[in-house]
C-alpha cells in the first residue's frame, strides 16, 4: 500500500489496483481479488484496459460493483459487460477524456511492438488518472511505445513480466527514458499468470529516475 497526498493506492494482484481518496473508490483491472473483496460492492468507478480474461473478469467485477458504479472500458469489452447491473458503462478508445467528480480519466494507447498479443489496431488502452492533483499512469498491457513520453505522471504502474508485455529491463527503459515519473514507479503484471517477484526486483534495481515500490498484494 502507498499513501500519498491524500490518496491510498493498493495492488490487488496482477495488473489490478484500488485507488481511494476521501470521496471516491476506484478499481483498475480487478482479477483474482482476495477474499476481503467478496461482496464488498463499494466501487464508484472501475477502469478496464482491455478484454483479456486477466483484466476483464466478470466474477471479480461482481465483488466490487453496485448499481451506482460507473465502468469505463476499452470498446472491445462492451459485449462482455452489457449485462452488468451498474449505473453506466462507457466504452473508450485511445485519446479520450472522461471526468467523474473530482477524477479526470484520460486514455492512451497500449499495444505490443514486437509480439501479437495486443495489436495496436485493437485500441486497447492505458489510463492516466488525475486525482487530488496527482497523476497516475496505468500503462495497460503494452511494450515500450512513443506515446509514453507525453504523460509526465507522478506515479507509473508498469508491467514487468515479459512474454505478453514489457520485460523488467524494457519497463525500466520505458520509465527512465520516456515516462520519467516525478515520484514513483510501481511494477505490476507478475506473480499470477507469468512473471515473478524477481522481475519486480530487477525492475526496481534498474530504475534510476525516481523511487520504486514493490507492493504486497492486498
């Protein structure tokens, strides 16, 4: 868990996070949530980066959504989400902006450059979240891409497992040379389907532009 300027950020496992402030509870890509999330149903906002099962999990969504939840998801997810009993489901592509109360959500492309698991043409997304004047960049499932250079976040949430996404070494290059977070980089996308904590440690050793934090799964 990280507490920073009035927000709390928890890693819920794999590429999933919970971000809270005094007013809102936000989830990103919930997957294999721990038992403490069963029947919690406290989400004000849920972000889903793409349609792969380890990012769009209907079973996990049912643990956190309620009739007032807004779900913002890549357009390719909409067919799978249509039966959710929530306030609204909004499909997005890259380069869109949505305001939800005090939270600003911008989308950015997320894609592979040297593999075919996440083609650019699919319009899968990452999220740039501004909350309490803090900018958090969740890259989604991606390789090193030039769009990263335009973000200037405070905190970056970055995959490190390789195979489907960046390796630890590639993620460190992305952080050091392109993303350049002002405060912190947090590794994700490991210790579930592919990748281990060793990847997170290697990433942390290679990042030089900011501090890093390896979170324990909540």
